[in-house]
């Protein structure tokens, strides 16, 4: 399976002249996105942006992934201290935000917008630390609307993965269990970073299965792998369901996936294409359930198909998405021995 880097699929660098010498840390809710767009363009883009970012996720209640708030062009200064900022503009349109967007892009990027090759441009920490700015540009309103509609999942992933990156930095700002990580690398040829408050719950070599947990509330993550020379196995959704059912039966006290409330998508794990599953688990015997997510991918170096599965059980907690994001941040630290060697070589160059 070909390694990919989704962040290189479109041009992401642009010229920006609105920076300050000393940056403060971004503030506010990290799931809030501040959209700066002129009032004359609000009606044209609000429904599209809402469709892209304000996604509802079952946990098993309904939680909103991101929340949008809108500011007019002359209120940009209010957005410069927030974590997630989007500016929307049409090239050479008369409104203030569009004029600012046009000035941000150099001649090459303007040509890409006009030809339809580019529509979103990314800047890290333009005004504050821990901030992501996306500039959405089009030569016409309809052109940009089409790009928002056609690339909804990609745009969502930009914000989602940025949020996961912040969560990762927070999780590992304290002690992590490097002795367990080293043991995994030696014994199984892969490493996953283990925070200080998780414990090694199951290690079953004969089943290619390792399992970590944390309590209060309960959350867990497992890694399972299958030796195979067939990389297309990870494309088979039925194979995943069968494997997940088998693991639930053997290791999760007969937990099952709710087969009516789930979705599949695409993502990447350390540059590898991955099938992403989002849904709910339940245990009819215990009358319990909760949110889960899984990543399925193939590693060409080891000829293994991997499943990294995360789940939570937090019936007394109203907001559960934060716990799921913490688990996803852990899952995305997965590295094989070859990955670590490549990263080490890259730092020497």
C-alpha cells in the first residue's frame, strides 16, 4: 500500500504579512472555529462550512465535533488569538476580507486559484502559538462552493488532525512509560507511546494482541495484527467486522459493534493510507456501550495488516469526545521499527 502524505495534496504555503514579533498562546475552546467572512458572502458559504465542520458524532449521544462562529472582515483582530481560524475570500472582490486574502497569496498561488488547482492555504501559528489558519479562496463564489463540497472530508481532516496534535502535546507533556514502549518494540517490532496513566491490561502473543486501559472513566486501546502478503485485505470492510467480532468475543467479554450506527472513511497513520471506522460498541449481557473508533492499515515492511481500536465507557459523563480524541492521539503515535529508523536517519540529514 502506497505511503501518502495528505498535507501535500494541495498547495498549503502562502505569504502573510500580519504577524507580530511576540506571540501569545491561543485561547478559547479548541473545538471552536472562528470564520472571518464578509457579511455579503455569509449566506453563500455558511451552509457549506457548517456541512464540512459541524459534524455530529454518536458517543452514543450526539456531540458536535466543531462549532463555528462568524466574524465580519473588520473584526479580524478578535480572531487572531483563537486556536482555529478560517478566512474566506473571493479574488479581487471588493469586501475587506477578500482583499486581505488576495494580498496574502503570491502570484503563483493566485494562478492556482484561478485555474482551480488551489483553494485552501494553511499557515501554522500566524498570530498565536497553537493556532491554525486556513485561507479559503476562489476566483468566483460558485468555484469555491464546489471545492468546499467536493473536498469536505479533506478540509475536516485538516482541523481534526490539528486538534489531535494539540492533544498529543498535552498528553505527553508529562511522564510516559518508555519501558513498556521499548518492550513492545523489542517483542513485536512496533511502538506506541503509553501515557503515564494507562496500564498494560493484556498481552497475548499467540493472538497477536496487546491491550491497554485506563479508568475513571474507562477507556482502552488495543493493537492486533495479521501476518499476510495481501495488502488489499485492509480494504475489505467485512474482514474488519469479522475480526472486530472475534476480538470482542475473545478479549472484550462479548462486546459487539452496533451494526446500524457506523461510518467508514479514509485517513493516514504515519504516512500510511488507513481505513477509519467510527461507531458504537455494546454489550447486551452487561447492558453497556459507548463510542469506538478503529484504524485499519497495511505495513509493507513487515507484511502485516494492523487494527488499532479505541473505545470508551463513560455513562456518567456528558461530553465524551475529549476522551475519544485522547485515545486517537495515542493511536497515532504508532511506529514500526522501520519507521523509527527512517525518522532517525531523517534527523541526521
